[in-house]
């Protein structure tokens, strides 16, 4: 199902065509080159790239000046001149938060005609290796057009351009899409800024916590509560269609799994069973929900159709099997089990066959989740304190990314480079906050939420 409002991506055509005259700024009054210089070919020594392994040790200098408008117009989202400044701020914040870019503070206002004819001498003097310029225009049908251009300052070359037609309610998404274009082009990594998170918003004393389902953009904007707090909610996770959320809730003091539709705001019971059901996660094709169910003192992994029905049992070992997560292709499952005497990580085929332990480090392991790239598994390691770590699907190359009192519940960004998790403070009154960390373990930051936050679930890239 397509989301509403809908974001349309359009390709900005080259100068001289009728379409370009409407989508991009006009050529400057001074004579301009017939065409922008070509971007360096992949693999050339002078190609502008970002070191994704070095993290914040070697961030790339980049300039993102305010985006001009040809004619100031009032829109449902605000005046176009002010929106242009805010769009540049969104791009700046996204790229800075990645830890791979260092936006310059030496900015100047850019004229509308300058968007396609940058003042490279100025930006070179501002210690910018890359330049992002753009524009915003109000359309007659009430929509907004946002153009985004990426330049290599040293070679004076245009590296990429993209445009977006958005309803006023989605103007922030155009900024995230612009940042995604820049990030993907300069790092070779997949985009992730135009995405959302769901999490459990918490308030009140520890002994009587109010826990509500909440949703927001990955940067914390457009925050809203989905449930009223009358029933506790836990472990929310997106379905691939991004319109559906699965989670555990104590409705009528009975813990059970529910499916929530974001569009209608309605929820329905997923598994009609008197036994305790918890820890749901949707398969990559959206057909199945993987979950745990406790029966007669034993907890195993089951799956059930997204539409409901009779659960199918996948594990039968004595003890507790929980925290299941599918591989990106849906063929395998990673989960935690205490069958060996303590919590450890196991993998198996999607039908429950070929169960194998993969964690053998010190301490216990919990909350495993497969990367959307398929190359890594994130987990919580419990050994003294709680830390977020990663390992390969075979259990090799284990690496701990955080080192605080209690970090747990990792969830992957759409491109598999960043993890969100929650951090619990010390003591009975310890505050819970959402955080993120990248694969280097260097770029760690707090994600601001109105109240305490836990159990984050990072959704897929939005269409």
C-alpha cells in the first residue's frame, strides 16, 4: 500500500530543456559553461570519497548554505525563504550526525541563479571539500519542489543532482532525501536518513511506569504517540510495509501480541491463546510474525501468519528460546536461548532445522538482530554491564561498540551501518534514553525524545 501523503522523486533534466526551465534555477546572467564538468570516474585517485571506516577521525569538510527560492511564497508549511533555511539545516544535521562529515560554519547566502553555478573560489576558502546547494519553489497545485545538487569543490564538478515534489506536510522528507543522496554518493553506503523509528515512551515512577507506543522520524522530528498509556506496551517492530506495527501489550492485564495499523489507528489481537506470547518480529516478506510463547514452563519460538491463525512451533529445546530475528532473505533466524545453561545466541533455518550456537565469549548474550545487509548480527552482551556488540553470522569477529552501565535492545538502520539502542541509568530512578552508534563504535549520540525511551525499532527506508 502506498503511503499518503506520497513523496514523488523526479529527475532534474539538463539545462536547455523545457522541463529543466521549470524544475531547476535559471542559468546565471554571466556566461556559463555549456555543461557541468563530469564527475570523476569510480576508482580514479582524485575521486571525492568519505572514509567510512575512520568515523569521526577524518570527517569530510562540507558546506550546505541555505536553499534560495525564486519568489518568496506562503505555503501550508511556511514561507519558502524560511523553509529553504530549514531544509539546509536538516541536511546539515543529518550529515553531521553520521560522524562522517564536518559542515563548515563559514556560509553565505546563495542567489537563486547561483545554485547551478557555484562560487567555488569562496567555498574552497571555507575549507569545504564538498558543496550541497539547492532551491525550493512553491507550485500552483500546492506542492513544493525541492532541488538538491552535490559538487566537488576541488575539481569544480557536479557529482549528483536530484529533485523532489512533496506536499507541504512532507517538506522535511525532502531534506532527508537530499542528505541521503549526498551520503550515498560520497560514502558508497546505502541511505538511511529518510526513515522512522518506533519506541516505547516511558514516564512515571519505576514501580508504576506508563509505557506508550510512539513514532518519530529518525532525527526525532514529527513525534507522536500512538497509544494512550492505559495498557503497557513492549518491543514494537515495523512490518516491511511500514504501515503495520507488531508489539506486546498488557490489555486487561493479560500480556499478548497485537498488530497496530498506523493509518487507521486500530489494533487487533494477533495470537488468540491463553499462554504468554511476546517478542514479535515480522519476516522480510511481511507474511509471518516470529514470536515466543511460554507453554507449561517452557518457552519456544513460533511463527504465525500476519493475518492470524494457528501458530507453528519452530524450537523444542528445554529452557527459554526467544528474541528471534530473520535474516534479510528470510531463510534463517537468529535467536537467544539458555539451553546451554546461560543466555547465548543461536541460528537456525527458517523452518527450525539446523540449530547451532554461535556465541562463545564471556558472559551472556541477548536480543540478537540480523543486519539488513546480512553481514552482521547485533546483540546485547551481559558481562558486568550491558554493552551493544556485533558479530558475523558464524559468530566470528565479535566487536563491542558501547561501554556504559546498561545498553541494550539494538535495532539496525536501513543501510546496516548504524544501530539504535536504549541506555538505562543507574539506580531505581535511572532514566532511559535512546542512543545510536555506528559500526566504528566511535560516533555515539543521544536521540532526543519528549520523555524517557526504550525498546527502539528502526523502520525501513521510506519510499
